[in-house]
C-alpha cells in the first residue's frame, strides 16, 4: 500500500484558531486542496461563518480563513490507507505533523478544533505528548465528512458556530 502525505498548513502568524483534520481523502489528494470532496460540508460551513463559500476559487477561500484568524492543517503528516475512510488508516504507519515547531511559530493560537473523532484521537495520541505544557483549549466538532451522516447539516453548523463564538469571546477577554 502506498504511503500518502498530507498538505502544508494553511497558516497566518496571527491565527488564534487551528482546525485539524486527520488526513486528506482521495478527492482532496487528487485536487491538492483541503476538503475537496463535493459532499464534504467544510467549505459550506466556512462560507456561512467567515465568507469562504465553496463558489470562491480555492485560494480566495484560504485567504478568507487566514483573514478570520484561522489556521488549517491535518494531524497526520503521512500514513498508509487504501480508501478515504479514517478507519482504514494503518495505525502502525502513522507519522504526525511537527506541532512543536508549528505552535512555536503560531503563539497566538488558543483554540484547537478537531474535525471529527479520528483527528482528535490521533492528535492526543501522537502529537500532544511531544508538546509539553502549552495552554490550549481543545474541542472535537462534528466531522464535515459525507461519511458522517448521523447529524444534519444544520446540527453541524450550530455546533461549529457555537465553538467559534466561544473562541472569539474568550479571545476578547
């Protein structure tokens, strides 16, 4: 099975929020873009929250995220997986991204939002133990993947909006 690689982070030195996925799916890898699957709700959610609507060119969506103080990355730098499903990731093949360096370069990040369970579990298992004592607020949000059909789009949007409002409120204090 072929080893797949994640993308470079979408970053802004003044970002206060980091959104972490697990590993790009096949459509995203093919397109070279985060959340490229047409049924993934990520860009629709970001459109409603920060104006990064799916109709915008990809680079313009990324600029909207950056302007809103949002960084975007994946927990895994590389792994082996035969489909786009997180459940198909071969555990022994997991290599996390370098979060120690990332957080040193982004000292304003206070909130880390996980796009689904696998991102959260992988971060806490493979990345967090190497980071030390940095003060961060972590929250798992409903996965935007089309495979997560247990919640409606509205329920996902409400959860994501509430998390972002809480982060923005905390930043103002």
